[in-house]
C-alpha cells in the first residue's frame, strides 16, 4: 500500500505562498492539501480560488481539496477548473451527497467525503476523509477516538473489496504517522507538523518512514 503525505497549506506562510508551495513540491510529499473554509460550515475563513491558483501553478502534485463549506455543489465545477485532482466535501454540508459525488466525477475529479455512516455511498467514492480534529483550525491535538474509526472503516472497505482510500486529517505528526499507516490509513494530512518543523522536508520523510 502506498503511504501518502498531504501537507496542509493552511499552515503555510501566505506572505510566501510561492516559496512554501515550491518547497512542498520538492519534498517527498505526494499530495498537497487545500483547506477551504467559508465561515459558515466551520467557524473560520481560510481562502478560495485566488489562493488556490498560484498553488496549482507552482506545483504539478496531486491537489487534494478539502471543502469545509455549505452547499459545495455550487462550487464543485470551479474547484475542478482551478486544478483540483480530488475534492472532499462534508456529508452534512449538502442535501444531496450522491448528487454532489456524481457532479465531482463528471468534472473528471476524484470524489471524497468524510462521513462515517457511509453505507451505500462507499462504492461511489474514491476516498473517505476521517477528521481527527474538529474541522476549522490547524494545530489541534489528535482525537484518540479516531483510531477506532480508522480500523472500522478499513474493515468495511476490505470486507467489500473496494478500492477506496482512507485519509486522516488533523493532529498528525511524525510521532503518530507510522501507527496511522499501520492502522490502515493511505494518506495523512499534516499542517502544523510540517510547516512548524525546523526542516519541513525532513519531517515529511520522517512521516513516511
Ligand atoms: C482542519 C483542516 C486541517 C488542518 C490540519 O480543519 O482540515 O487540514 O490544516 O492541521 P494540523 O495538521 O495542524 O492538525
Ligand atoms: Zn483539511
């Protein structure tokens, strides 16, 4: 199983966005995580298309776009056009999760949702995002209840023989990365642990070990 690290640009220095994106582009991380917050679905506002575009220009890496916004279906097409390779929306943010998944696929982009009670949606998805912190802010501590969610979801996916990836987001660092991969995660999002490290590239390598 491939081990994927997806550094969250939420913890980058927006005054030096180009520099920080290029630094991640040169690192061992395979994906780049983009946290879009609208101040309605979560109590924080991050950034949107104008900030995503220069990130897309500065790196050819897989762009993993995490929408923490209400009515994601209104903007899915524009995120695909802005260069998203995968779009995650929150199940509770839309009246029609299946419709949103199909719309993402129509745009030629991979579809993901962080819901836990997935049921019939699971075969429609490319990835499930488990939130291991309350969505809205970087730098929070990992919620211990997330271990059980990872194991349960891994079993669900494996029992049904589905090719769905598991990504975990929040409170990830080099100290829990190895155990998270071992528990069944495919991709780890890390914001403050990467950008707060003295040597972010070395930190990413440590997480992959
Ligand atoms: C939180 C975001 C995360 C955040 C993670 O709502 O979805 O992607 O950037 O930050 P850390 O790694 O610092 O917990
Ligand atoms: Zn995120």
